[in-house]
């Protein structure tokens, strides 16, 4: 409300942020916001980063991301086309902070214990990128 005062402009920006599908979209909207409304507040920057994470997760065939305390679960789409033979290498890369489970719905589980919010966010993004690399 303090950053974008006009309700119609605000709704338009929300829709455009929700439609972010690539890093190019992310940077375009970020640049436009700075040009039109000035320095981007942290809350808006966080919203942009979450929208980009959501787009990347979709490309990695991740259906949902859920957090419970110090555990983040990345649930795969039922039709995810990933190379399962590469999963052990991915798990090793994260030094036992990531597990893969195939009970009912397959998911990757990331421990974010002892990480601050920014470090946790970066770890989740890194994992999403690595999962994208598993696609067949």
C-alpha cells in the first residue's frame, strides 16, 4: 500500500508478478517497478523472488513446496519425467541435508535446520535448480 498507492496499478503489478515465468520476466518487472515507483521495498523483493522460485519449481516438475519447522518438502508432479539414476548424486551433493522419498507422492526433503531465512531460501533455490537437471 505504501509502495504502490493506486489500487488498479497494484492489482496489475500483482498479476504480472504472478505470471513471472523466467529470469527475464523477473528482471523486467524489477526494472519497471524501480523506474515507476522507486526503490523496491524488501517485502516486494521477496514477492518477486518467490514468484521466480515458483516458475523454476514448475519447470522442475515440482507440484508444491511445503515447510514444517526445519524441513522443506518439494513434491514432484505425478507425471514428472526425471532420471532417477541421477538422484543419488544429487543427494550426495547436499551432504545428507536432502532425502528422496517415494511413499505415495514422491518428494525431496531438505533440512534447513540452523539456516537463516536467506540461506534457507538459497538452498531451496539451489535444490530446485538441481532437480531441473534431473529431467529426461
